[in-house]
C-alpha cells in the first residue's frame, strides 16, 4: 500500500503545473485546515475528540469557506496564477 504525504502531493501538483503552464492551464494546490464536515464521522471522530479541536482552535472552517477561496482563485485574470493556497481557521497554529 502506498502512502502519499502532503509533501508528495505538493510535488506532484508542482510537476503538473510546470508541464501545463505553457498551455495556459493553471494548477493550484488548495490546502484546507480543519473543516467541519461529514469527514469527522466517517473518520471515527466523536464529539469528545473533535470538540478538542474546536476548543483549541476556536471557530473551525465550514465547507463554504473553502469554496469561497476556490471561487476567488477561479475569478482571477487568466494571466494570474497562484501556486498554493492554505486556508485555516484563524486559531489553528499547526500544520
């Protein structure tokens, strides 16, 4: 089983960007922080352990917060490229 880290994904995205940029294609890595979604239930989090994040980081992101960041990327002029975007709750100190 292959395990891919965030670092590996960033490398793959950069390689893709380099291959496609000459064709006018923009490739952006969007890295969300902690987002409240159905993922927590699927991943086995419960109110107690997920509540720790909320207590530590304050108000967590909602899916719409990430969507707004992607909307911003898509509205940039065609000649403007953003390689990476990290969207985190204000209180999230890591990663």
